[in-house]
């Protein structure tokens, strides 16, 4: 089975996560098929906290990939931010 999940990077006490498509049997930070975005929970100022390639996310979900609970929450968060940005423009 293919899953869409977070892969942790960064240093100790400074987490940074890549949103990746991987086989379920592979380790969390191990081999993956494709990187479709990132999440930086410690983003400050002008830094971008979240980016997701919506076209690739839609493609992978269309072919049966299951998103983790955290990735689902982040997708909803990104959609809300995009809607707020387009409404302000």
C-alpha cells in the first residue's frame, strides 16, 4: 500500500517535515517515491510554513494512496489558507 505521510528532518529541537509518498513498509525517514511538499512548524516572519503540490496530491489520492491523519489536517489547513489569500486579493 502507498501512503502520504511526513518524513522528519532538521536538527534536534528544530523539526522540519517533508510530505512524501512512500510504501507503507518503508521506514518513516527512509526511501520514498516522491516528495510533494513540506511543513515547517517553527516558521517565523516571512518564512513559508507549509507548501503542498495540490496536483500531485490529487494524483496520488486518485490512484489509491492513503494520507495520514496529520497530512489530512495539513491539507485542510493549506486549503483554508489558500481561500483566505484569494479572498483578500
